[in-house]
């Protein structure tokens, strides 16, 4: 679990703590169906299967906020650029020095962005 957490974050020294590793391990063990879904999906488009039909993205009718870590090693930021280009009323915030867990690594900024987006959309 420690190695997985280290992949998820940009700043390993700050965020790959024993406490966070244990919390993620406990959460994973509490939902074995999630682990199974993840492992089953690896050969279908690692790290995540592609569940969205690209031709449906332009039909999204609601404002959409995308927040992505520039240093994400799980999902490339180009994925969010693709979504941004195809979802009509979307906006993207790309955070430097941030891995896959923007909500943990940049919690205050993430929360401000989401609260402002919800309040104004």
C-alpha cells in the first residue's frame, strides 16, 4: 500500500505517511469488491477502463469542473485536456506539484475551487 500511495502523490515525504497508508489500506480491505473491480479493469484500459463513449461527451448539459494534478502518474493530465475540449461547459484547473490526489495534496485550494464552482453554477 505504501508503494501505491507513493505513486498517487507528488510529495511522498509529506503525504505517504504511515497513517495515510493505513487509512487507504483499511478502506481498500473494507470494500473487496472495489479491489476486484480495479484488478478486473486493468487489462481493459489500465489504470481504469474507459466507461464513457467519447461521442457522448458533447451532450453533457451541465457545467463541469475538472481538477487535475500536473504530476499525476495514474491518469495523465492530457486526459483532462481531452475532456475539456469535448465537454461544452467545462473548465479545468491544472495544479503543479500535485499527483493523483488533488483533494489531499492541495486540500484548501481544492475545497475553495469546488465550493466556488457549486455556489456559482
